[in-house]
C-alpha cells in the first residue's frame, strides 16, 4: 500500500456549502482524516464515490483549504523498468478554478533520491520522515476541468510483493 495526502485549496464561486464534496479518486482509497487549513479535523463520510466533509458554512468568495489523508491499496503496479514498481495518481478536477492542489506520496521504506523516478511532472519536493521517503507534487492555478497526473516509480524490493495490483 501507499499512504497519500493531498491538499485542495479553492475559492467558493457560488452557493452555500455546509459540506465539501471531493470525488473519491479510486475505490481502493481508504480515507483516514480530512483537515482544513486551520488544522481542524472535520467529520467525513465516503459514499457514492464522494468524500463528504462536514462542519462548514461557506459562501461565495470564501476560501477553503482541505488536506485529505488516505491509504491506497492495490494501487502499486509493476513498472516497465525491471526491479521497479509504479504508482500513478490524478487529483480530482472540478468545473471551477482550483488555486492549489498538492499530492504527497509516502513510500514504503527509505528510498534514496536517485532511486525515485517520476513521470512527465517532476516532483516539487522530496524528503524522509519517520524512516519513510516522501515525494511531493504541487500544481497551482488550475482552470476548470484542468487536471494533472503524478507518477512515482521506486525499487520493488521495498514493497511487499503480495500487495501489488494486477493489471
């Protein structure tokens, strides 16, 4: 599995929002918590392909910043490069402008920088926390329905091979 957090930073364009709905990216995603920009943890449910975070009173012009923490099971595949595995993720896109979207992968194990490869989008930051390597991506000022894909490839030896997804 891969632990992932991603952050959404947007300005409400219309309507009053008591809940913020974020499309679930995959059925293999297990959300553990949703935290706003002030560090307040929000109650949430996951149903009908949506992560529904409550406790809001947002109006047009209000700013919302959310960080979603999750674990992705059966989300890592054998890469084309021998001895490597790959995980690919496309953050959700909406029919409104998104100010800032961030994705941070926590890889299983301490993998060196020269062992990590990314797709067409180069990572924005890299580090080690709690003896686990993390790789961070950020994309700002996304237009309506604009999307970007993040990919990370790393040595298969750090993965439990029984957890790999089958194509």
